[in-house]
């Protein structure tokens, strides 16, 4: 088997050891006589898996004991709406920091739930940076502030928590969760689609504070008809994410990925490795004016460097020749163009080294 160097933005690369471990469980899981995808979510075997995944995530991110950890469905796109539905009554306000495609999508869903204003958006409409603290304007009566920690499309990232005027934070961390330490206590809700840093698509990890669970009671009391069962954080927490049949396969895979992160030294070690990988790419990009980095310094993503060659034709040639050389999924998002290398936790530094060598050779041939 020849595996390519995979730079897909998501669903993304999984550690090979995790894939092989999953493969072994498909015919039979832990002497149960049943395959991984055949066991009941109510069985003791699966409950142990779910509990293990929760405890690993709690330990890796230092999640306080009084926070709920949920494994839900619907992806971050569902959470754009579910957070607002649980935290806001019809007359409540929240603010959002606009930093890219995903905040563009989030604000649409949040506005179904309350009065949502932009705490910051780029005045030129170009999402190539995140704001400084003095640029963020939060309303005094806002209930919380929403932000996207890493922007896969534009290649930007918050390298410290954004200014929120003391308000609770709600964060979409789909593309950088478990890539570095975070202060969970500063957040009311953290959510992340699993398909970038946590496992396969189909599972969403959601961390919910006691304050957010209490706010769900407020929203329930002020909203006609109450909260839908499947979207109620309180019910999902009470039922340990098993109000309905969860994605049993995805939760098992997530648990195995978290175990792999633990074995590699936890999120501190992941952060060091990710900085080294990104540094190799950015250092090469800064060597000459053949390349143009999309994101401004100080806002550049450690997970998703984005850049351009001198022309769109050369961009296409780079993608094509890279694929022939075994470097896959380097085409930039259609809304931005250019090139993008998604180098999540599971991307080995050896793949980045091969990419940088290819970049050097490509510039010699086409520069």
C-alpha cells in the first residue's frame, strides 16, 4: 500500500496506527463476537468507549468537572444554530467576530435565534487577518461573543483569545481543537466537527459550561414551544449524548485518535510539532517573491497555510504536478483560490518536508 502525503482540509488525514486499530475491530470488538459497527449503543462495551472518549478529551484539554462533554451530530453547521437556540431568548443579543466563511455561515443561523451584531469585520471585506483587541466592539448587553478560532478557508487563526469585554465566549474550534492548549473556563461553549483533528466526519464534540446549561433553561422558558429535544444541551447532557442512537463508529474512532494524541505527549507536544511544521512552510514561502502568502503576519494559521504562485495558471500547474508526485489536496478553497496545505495533528513532519522540497523544485522550474 502506497499512501499519499495527504493535505486535505477535511475529512482529513488520520494517524495510520489508528486506521489499523479500527480495521482490527470491524470483524470483532474486544471479544464481544460483534463488529464495531454492529454493537448496540446501549451495550456495556459501547458505554465504556463513550466514557473513555469523554475522559480523554477532558484530560487533554483540562475541561473542568462541572462542564458537560457531548458527542453530537450535525457538525459545526448545526452548532451555529444550536448555540444560539440554547443561549438566547428571542429578545436577547449576541455578538460575533467575523473572520471568514464559517463566521459568514454562523451569523445566518444565529440570527434565527436573536439579535446578532458584528463585533468586528474587515473594513475592506478581505478575510486575511483576525482583529486586534482594540478593534473588537462588543455591545454592553450582549449575552456572549462568538468566534472561529481557526479559519481553514483563509488560513488565519487567533493566537490568543479574542477580546470579549468580559462576556462568555462561544468558539468554533473545528479545525484546531487539541492542536494546542486552550483555556476552557473562558468559554461558555466550545464545539468542533471531528473530521479535521479528532477523527472521521459525523461526530461533533461539544463542551458546555454550567452557565450555558442554565441559559438553555432561560431560552426554553422564553421561546414558544420550548427547545427541540435533539437540540437541547440539557437533555443531551442528561442522556450522556445518547438520547438517540449516536455515531458509534465515529465516537470509537475519536477515542482512538485522542489516545494517539496522549501517546504523543498531549496537546503541548502537538502544539510544538504543529509550529515546527507550519514554520517549515512559511519560511519557504518567505524566501522569495515567487510565492504570496494570503494571511497577514500575526494572523497566519498553524493548521492551514494558504498561498499563491504568480498566476492562476501556475497555481493549477502546482496542484497537478504535486498530485503526480504524491502530494494530494493542495488546491485552495474555491472562494479564495491559490494553494492550501492542511497540516493537522496527524500530518507527519515528513510530509511537510516532502512538500517543501517540492516547492523548492517547482520554483526553480517555473520561477
